[in-house]
C-alpha cells in the first residue's frame, strides 16, 4: 500500500466541491443555534471542520473560529454532566482537543484528569457496558491511542485489551464479540431475542478488530492485541456471504436467523467492514488479510448504485461517507477502481444540493426522535449525520492533505 495523499477530485468537480465547503463554512458560522458540545453531533466536530478548512485556506479566520468552538466544547467538560463515550460524550471532546492540538489549535493544556477517569472506567471488571466505537470500549481506546505515549494512556489501552479479551467468545474459525439483548433497541430485541454478533463498523466487531490491531501496532499488550485482532478478522471473513448480489457482509449474525445482505454504508455494510479490515491489515503488516480486504472492497465498489440504499449526503450512511471510504482505499492502494467509485459518490453528493434548502443546500433523511414513523428530510449540522461531515469528506477529496478527523470512524489507515 502507498501512503501519499493526493487530490482526488479534478477540474470543475473539484471547484464545485470547494464551493460547497465554503458555503457550508459560511452557513455554520452564521448559525445562531445552541448546539451540544460533542464530537459526533456538536461543537467539537464543527471545530475539526473549521481547522481542516484553515489548513487549505489559511489567514481567513477559520482557525480562530475552530479555537472558539473547541473552547466552548471544553467548557462543557466542566459544566455539563456528560457520558464518557467517543461520539456523544466527553472522550470525544477530549479526543478532538488532542487532534486540534496537532493542527495548531489549542484549548486545554492538561487532560490528565480525563485520562484518570477513563482509566477507572475501562478497568471495571466485569465489563457490563457496550464494547463498540460509538458508545463503548472501542471509542475509549481511540481516545487513549491519541494520548500515547503517556503512561496513563498505556494503562488504559492495556485495560481495554483485557476487557475485550474477557468479552470475546470462540466463534467459527476465530473469535467474536457478542451483543446481548439488553443492549439492543426494542425493535431488534423482538427479532434477536438472545442477542447477536454485530457486523457493523459503528456498533460491532469490525471496529473492535481494527482497534486491537492499532493497539498492537503501538506496542501495547502487543501479543494479546494481535492475537485477538487476527481471531476477529478470521471470524469476519468466515461470515462473507457466498454469491450475494447485494452485499457480502450481513449486518449481524445470530442463531436461527437467516443471513441477509446489507446496504452500503460506513455504519453497516461492506464499505465500513472492508475499511476496518484494511486498517487491521496495514496495522499488522498482514499481506494476506490486505489482499482479502481489497478484493472484497473492489466487489463493493463496482456494485450497482441502486443497491446501495443511499438517500442523503451524510457520512454515516450517505454518499459522502461512501466517497470518503473509497477515497481512503484509493489513497492507500492506488487502485483506479476506488478512485472512480469515490469520484462517483462525490458527484452524487454535489448533485443532492438544493439551493435555499437545509444547510448550504443539503437536507438529510433522518428522524429527530429516532423512530421510523418520524423519518423525513431535515437540516442537520452534525458531523456524523449532517453537513459538517459532508463538508469534511468533500474537503479531503479536494485538497492534497491527509484528513486529521476520520480516526473517529476507524477510517485512518496507518502508514
């Protein structure tokens, strides 16, 4: 795999993408809404967006705005009761502060207290909480990796490896991580009465495997983390659906429930899964796993667009997210198939703009209550599901700078 970041989009398409980013930046700066402080949905994520814009367009005040936003988010660490998780909790705000420090945007100087709290949380035994990236152990691991080589970060990662080992179970040719029914939403509990193995990057096994590989690469609990990561990768590959016209990975695996192909997205589906496998392969230096991941990724890349299930331009399950995943895969492989697919998804992203509607012309298919009955088109400024993430993905495709923000998606394939 190669590791030099190049500009994906060219010519007028690149100019359209940069124009959309500038319009998004203006709309976000003009917004008077009081938003929460979090990474996935609020101010911390927006600060990352403005810091990225500053990298390509310095001297225009975007960096100062990023600093103001992260200061507001940092105040919430002291003033608001927040859960610890990466995407919607204080670990994500702290992770954003660390990321922004690398870009020259400074906020808190000392987060040792946060490290201590997260070490205490990850040391709980037995671990009865969720293990995933969005609101579980994996997300805490993403933050702890960012804090290396501090001794407390090492201790936190060692504890996370132990918790993940305790939660693992032998399955097929490897091992996996079971999601019990009390961690499922009501509509899923009705179908999966005993729980399931989750195969989505957002809430399931793929991000566990990628995190363990990154921990091993960092030299922390190296032998055990590597063993667990390879066991999880073997289990994932053993659950590839044969001759599937839709997708090769199901959303989950459960006893007595028929395996069905999933839509194409980061959160669930082949793109998010193969991205995590690519991260794992690169982190472990495993050429065989790398080949398997890229072969599956190529299948997904050329699958007909109408089978993807994409409705909006978001990161989580929209066109910008798919564009960014295939851009990442192109950047590390040099495979023109991924370049063409990424360019196609970004073209669709820009075609979804409706001047005068939503935020900078973008609306998103979502539900403010989380209930399917309330689904509709809404203006959304968030990173994961809204226009901030759309802007970040477009920016990564339109400038020759490796993105600093997508480790929150387990998408930052290591050099």
